[in-house]
């Protein structure tokens, strides 16, 4: 089934942190994001070429993890159709006021329990004088420091199971499933889904601790893969913890770097090159255990923490 | 109006050349494209990551220029709806057999007279053994020589007028108009339209000779902008004529290099970085004469031939 | 004659500016240089991987232009031999105290009147805690904002005549002449000379105003050519004036971007790729007028201001 | 002691292979090197911007490994002084005819037994018509296929001991020791030495098998680090074995990719960015075991085979 195009794209994501000041420093100084507002325990942050008000809602909390992931509908009617289908699944939690700059948001959870929101109304970002871009087809001037990240790219959830969530976004929201990890026993251990021509917007990978609702990572696109390499140098000289990379994923062929922000959440800097998924009849590419054993695209073995570290942390040993 | 998503993406484009052998050499050796078949006076050529059979249909002809531009529908029903709307405009020419690997194609012309085709059925490319990719989410092994180009990016037509064609693809095919050049007298001198999350798929710019049906250029995406720089070095050492670039366009911010293939057609190598048009309520960005006078993004003045050279050549002076 | 290797490399260069605060802002915020000290009307500035105290001595003055260019000798005996040869030419002005961090400096002028200095003693830079690099083989942490420039690359003087200066550095200082512009009448209009394996350290090009002692530009090396492209974007969004580029020079094949700092001095950001001049019997590559007429490497025509703008400005029309 | 500059640079290196046809295919098709001649069991191969006749002398042999490494003297007198010093060490083997295009070569071995040669006379490469470069300051047109490598970069020997070889090239040939690995017990386990402004030309690392005369790898410089990334993609689709990388070394900060050529010899593709060692009073940077335990620059752990694989292979287990 081709994507329905009722969800236009991934909107802003809420990230929780137990060390809000240090996390804010990471997002503004290292990632080069711009603060666009504050409300309660939250700071709103923008990547320089996202057109809406907010890319990340950074919220002080008792622990780390992911809050609500918002999805923008393609129009008001598309929003109504989406909400109707969600309601029919019994997973809806009702309408909420949107974050500043956003209209009413319909909140629900996917089967693993991650909170998601659907909205249509969105007030485009108007940069203040000092952040006005030189070219009018750009949301804001590029940040002259830090990475800087260009736009939100994707969210990668951990889930106790993968398949039910994949089915939910595919069948209820009209996502396209582009790639998957399918174990020898048939278990789907990872699923990459998209609402756009990007290879993926929302990903589920299996949580080996059996927990629900956790975050594997939140990813931001840099303008070039050279920016990912520069980010690695910058991380090195800035004391930002590099978990793995830069290297290129076999799945989706994304050039990547994984770091941890001070709150413990894993953040990916990524660049897809010119890769797009344009085919309306794209079939999921299934990767076997044997294929995964070859490592990443150029052979890098996936490091153990990639299979164990998620946020919030869970008690007990994080078994590999 | 948001894009209808009934056209999934730009399909293959037919290019005409009076020197077919030399043009073929350019496409295979310099651009690094792969021959996927021959039929009559035509050779079918592929960029390494296009998933269908053909990226360019290179056809021997009395002169240069562009033949049919094909558009893939998002599904069989979408195709029917598109054809019905085209028929209603009186511009339809009826169904034709598709090129090898493609199903029935409905042929029509836009108001300026360029031939276009709509199709749904498409047989995915299966690379022969020597061209099999190492990673299964890639259409074919990267060509180890030449640029090589990754995929078709866009076609830029010349038109006696721009606005009628823009309106046609917007209203009949559901394209999104992303950027425009609007002269001080209100004339639309250029219009960039898209069916995807790319900034543009089909472009019209005003033909200063007043002719209809001509080609400004055909563009291919490289994987990185570094590939565009490498292509410039390769062009230099290969005797390929460089018209202008590498530089970055102000409009759409594409990193570009323009060369001429031996048949006289202008070919662009381009890279958009991580830029995507994701907003469903994107409004056309209009560029004024004063803004255009600033040159390209970093100040390069547009060279005169860019305003005069089109294919096929037209008699008389190509006035600036 | 191979290079004598008595001059080890180009040391720090003094730049004059009538708007010192604005120039300082340019060097620190846009170029990403670090202040390492102040003395009198001067601020000392460092590129992140230069190992000595200073890369540029920025001095407030009535007008723009270049002050002293310093050259580090390869050792104390080499310094004595160099000074003896300079004294024998009658161009020596005697020993001076070095700038902070530098030992005694022997000052002289080349035939066109530019002031130069020779020194051996140099106190290596020890970064303060906040600027300590993560890797011990690096002078200082990379600046997390601005371009940032890695090291001083070269100085390009304007001279009423070129040949006498070329002969002077070749015969007195042991430089290697690597490339030249030789006009049809035999006049040498440009000469690139080096003391290292870089293609050039000190360059003279003919001053079409007939003036002496002026500066064409001062150049800094970025780590990659991608950094030059990023610098162009940063200049665009920061309001820094771009004169020309990015493009690649035919001469020396350097990837370049030229901007003006607020004081009016032209500054080049450059990257040579992996190019080195290793041959001890390298013969000067002479470029003819016809070859120069082809433009830069990929065909960009040299813009008129490149032939007229120098600092300090001179009265009267700057004729092309 | 500063470098004496009597050795101008690393000349061509002889590589031995038991599968000469497959190795030749690797060097020409994958690395993009050009054949410049044949003699006996050897094929001479060039990187596109090396100015001499030969970059690698590929010789069919019973096993893999490295033959003679040649060093070009800075002039005829420098050659005589070098030879006199070598003779005084008792390690000289006398004068031999040079390879085609090279003058008389004085042959000797360093303490670990690797054969080296010193020469001055060298006939510059004149490319045949089809390989003429567009720009006259370039040795040859860039190869339009394969990586292609720009020039020889360095040779990395394995040695039963490191220090004696380091002392030999430093004291007898005037090399500069730039970086070292010094174990906790004071053993020097690696030493990087240079004759140029490059960070290193000849390297010794400790052979954990206790053997003498083996090769760790031969390295070629690509023009950019993007070329290293492209090479990884090309290796992947070409079936070339990737051992590790791309990543960045902590030592010397070189961006690297290691592959094996079909004969078993390890080949590095590397790019140093704009890094140069310019200081005449550079002191060796010593890396401790604790510092090495941090992995490469961005944290990649050195893979076990990097410590065990050398050529020719030696009997018995290659213990880590």
C-alpha cells in the first residue's frame, strides 16, 4: 500500500532530561539550535531550516526519555480522517492545546505506549532580525556555531515488540514501511517507516530489556556528510561523548554519528546524501541476521551499547 | 493547495541528439550511466540508483532537444484520475505503449507544447550479475567511473510563457509551486514545481527567443556536492564543456555545475544537500528582478548564455 | 636551484586596519581566530592549529594594508646565514625585539618595499584550559564557531614590479619559484614562491596602479574544501562581503573564496587538497596571457576588482 | 635536530605479490593508477599527480611483502653526503642501476632489514596524449575511474624493534621524528618519521610476531577525505576487502581507509586535510598505552587484525 500522504511529515518531538541546563547547553552550543520560547519546565528549540516554531521541546523531568512526538497532517480534512481512524483503534486520548505556535493536537499512543500527536494548524517561524537569512527560501540564518543541525530527521523508539507498532502507523496513519530487520525466527526486530520521500521518519527497534515506551535516539539532519565529520571533531574537542561513528549504516545507507546528550538521551547526526524513496510501490527491504552480522555498510561492527542503551534507563542489567 | 500526490515522481525523459554516438559516450563515460536497452533509434540509460528501467531515453534525431517527459502516477486509480483531468483540458493525445519495462502511457502536451506522459505500471530494474549492488537497498552497484550520477533530478523547460504551464501542472496534475521569478511588470519568468519532497521536479523558464517546446536543461543528482566538484575536475580533464559553476543557486539553493553534452543539450549536475520541501502549506517564494540582480547565492553573476542557449537551436541571434 | 630550507616557513603577518574593532570582530567571530594577546594598538590572533603564539598581528592604523611579514628560520645558524645575505644586499634595517613570544627579529624590505622579518626563537603556544585540544598533536581545540581557519597559508603582495622581488626571495632567502604569469612581452606579472612543500608561501602580483608596498590578500587554510563552501554560506548569512568564489584557481589549483574584512583588506580562505610540491628540481610553471584568458580552473572569469582592489587604497581611478 | 632536507621525499616503492594479475587489476581499476612500463616480472604504476615515472613497482613474487623503498635526494651533493653517511654505518650494499626513468641508486638496508635506495637523477613523467592534463601544473589527467589516488603518501614497515630504525633514519638520513607510541615500559612500539612537511613518510610499528622486514601497509593520498568515503563505497560494490575505516587516526590525525589488495598486502587510502608539520623544532609527540586505549580519534577501537596482519605472512599463530 502506498503512503496515504495524510501525514505530511514528522513535527517536533519532546525530549525529557533530568539535567535541563546541561542539556540546553548541548542543544544550543553543540548542536547549534536556537531557542524559540519557554513554557513551564520546557524550552523550545529550533534547527535552522525547520519552518515551524519548534524542532525539539526540551522538558525538565525526573528522568530521561521521549515525550510526545508530533505529526503534521497534510491539511484539515486529512487531520479529521487521521483522527477518525485513530479513534476507531481505541488508542486516542483526545484533543489538547498545541504547544505555542501550534493548533489543536489530537493525542494518542501507539501500541508500545509512546505518546504521539496529530495537528494541522502551525504558525510558520518568523526569525527575529538577528536571525534573518540572506536567502528568502530559508527559514532562518544558519547558526554560526556548533554543528549546526539543519532539521529534525527522525525518531527511533525502542519497543517491547516492533511489529504491532509498524502495523499501527502503516494501517492507521498511512506510513510506508521501507526497511526491516527480520530475525531467523520471523520476529521483526526493527522497522523503518516514512510519511515522506525520506527513507524513514519513525523507527522502532526491539527493546532487549523488554521495556515499553523508551527512546533509542532522536536524529537531526546535517546539510552534508562533511558536517557529520566536523561534528565528530567538534564533539571530541567539546567533551561530547561519542558512542559510535562516523560511519554509514547498511540499513537506509545513512551516514551517521551517535552522541549522548548530558541527560543521557542518544542523539544521532545523520545525512542521507541524495537518497530518496520515490517509488510508490516500494516493498520493505528485509535484512536477515546473516546480513546484519556483516556489520554496518563498510563493515563496522555495531557496538554493544547500541543494543542496550535506551532512555529512560531501566533497572537491572541491560543484557546484550 | 497542497500537492495531490497523484503523480509520484518524475520518470524517465527522452533526449534528442544529432550526434548519438558522441552523446552516448558522454552519458556512459562521463556521467557514468549504464545502458539498459536499445530500441529503434534510442538507447536507454540508467543512473545507478534509479529503481526503474530507464533514466534517459537517448534518441538520435535531426536536432537536439527534449522528447517526452514521463511522470509516474502514485497508483492505478491515481493514474485514472490524472488522465481524466488531462482529457478534460483537451490536451490529451491518447494512450501509447510504454517504453520497454513500462506499461501503457497516456500522452499529452502542456500549454507550451512539451510532450509528457503518465503511467503507473513499471517493471523494477534487476541488475545483471556484474552490476549487483553490495547492499540490497540500492538499485545497482555504483558505477566505478565517471561522475557518476545517482538519479534523475529534474527537467527545466523553456517556454514562450511560463504561467500557463505552471497553472496546468498545478491544477491538472496537482503539482506544488515552490519558487518563482516574478518580473517587475508581473510576468512570471520562471516557475519551479514539484510532485515530491524535492524542491522541484519540473521547471519552466521564459524562452527569450519566444520559441515554444525547447529545453533549458536536464538535471541529474549526484550523491554529494563534493561529487559536483569532482565532476568539474573530470569535465576539465575530459574535454567536456563547462558552461558555469560549480556554485550554488539562490533559487532552491541547489549546488550546481552546467555542462553541454555533445548534442548541444545542457546538462546540470546538482546536489540539494539535506534540503526538502516538507510543508504542505508551502507558499511560492517569489524572486524579484532586484533580488535576481544579486546573482547566485554567493554572488556569481548568471552568464549570458544561460539566458540564450536552449535546444534545439533556433534561427537568428539568441538575444540576451 | 632547490629551496635552501633556511627559511622554515611563513610566520605571523601584521595587518593594518582603520576600523580595528570591526576587523577584530571579523577575525574572531567569522574566521574563528583566538585572541592571544594585546600590545599597544595591536591585537594578536591565532588560527587553531598554528603552533606559535600568533598568526595575525592586527594593528589599528590610519589606513588598511600589510605591515611586517615574518619568516621563521630553520635554526639559529640558518638565521645567521640569512641575515648575512640580506645585509649584503643593503636592504637590512637591523634587529628588533620580536613580538610577544618571539625572539629577536631582523627586519628588512624586499625591493618593492614590503617589510619582512627573520627570526628563530619562538615560544610555542600553550593553550589555556578552555582551549586545550583533545588530541595532543594539535595546537589548540578547534574553534566551535566561525569558519574556523586552521593556519596561515600565504601572503600575496602587490608590487610595482614582480621580477625583482621574486629574484630577491629566491636568491637571498632561498625560496623556490613554483609558478608565474609571464605576459606576451616577457613581463612577469605574478610569481608564486615557497619555502616549504606547500605550493606557495609568498606571492607577488603586479600592481596595475604602479604603487609599491600594497597588499593583494592574506590567506588562511581551512581544513577541507568543504569548509570553504561552508564559509561562503556563513559569509552570506553574516553579511561578510564575498568578492569571488568559491572556485578553483588554475594557478596552483587552490580552492578559494575571497572576502573583504571590514578594514578593506582582502582575505582568502583556501584549500589545496592533497597537493604538495615535493620535487627538488621543480621548474617554474609559466602561464601565458592566452592561458590566463581561459579563466580559473573551471572557467570562472577573474572579476575586474581582483585586478584593481588592493590595500591601502590609492588615489585616482583603479584602472583595470 | 631539524630535518636535514637532504632527502627530498619518498620515491617509488616496490610491492611483491603472488597474484600479479589480480594485484594489477586492483591497482589500475580500483586505485585508478596508470601503467607506465614493464620490465621483467614488474609492472610500473603511477598515481595521477606523482611527477616521476613510477609510484609503485609491482613485482610478481613467491609471496607478498615490500621490496625496495626509494628515497629521492635533494640534489647531487645531498646524495653524496647521504651515501657517505650510509656507508659509514656499514649498511650499504652499493650502487645499482635505477628503475626505468631513474638514475643510479645506492642500495642499503635499515636495521630491521628493509631494503631502501637513494637516488638523485629522475626523468619527469611526460604523459602520452590521452593522459595529458588540462592544467599544466599537474602531472597527468586525473584517472576517470577508480578512487583515484593522487600520490604516494607513506610506507609503514613492521619491525622486530622500532627504535633502532627510527634512530637510523633520523641520524643517518636526517629524518624528523614526529610522533611515537611509547609503552609503559619505555619500549617504542611505533615511530613516524618525515623528510618533508607531511607528518610522516616512513613509519615503523612493532611486529608482534617478532619477524623482520615485513610490511604493515603502503599508503596513497586521495585529494580529499570525501574521496576516502567514496573509495569505501567503491570497495563495497567492487568486492575489495575493507579491513577498517573510514575513520580518523588519533596519531597524525589522518583520515583513513584500510583495504587488502589481492596479493594480501594492506593498502591505506589517506587524507591529512590541511595538516602540515612546519615547525623546525618539532618535538616527537609520544602516545602512552593509556592514550592509545582510547581508540582512534573519534573512539573507534583498533581491530585485532591491525596488530597481527603483515606481509609476507609468517608461520604460526599471529598472536594479538
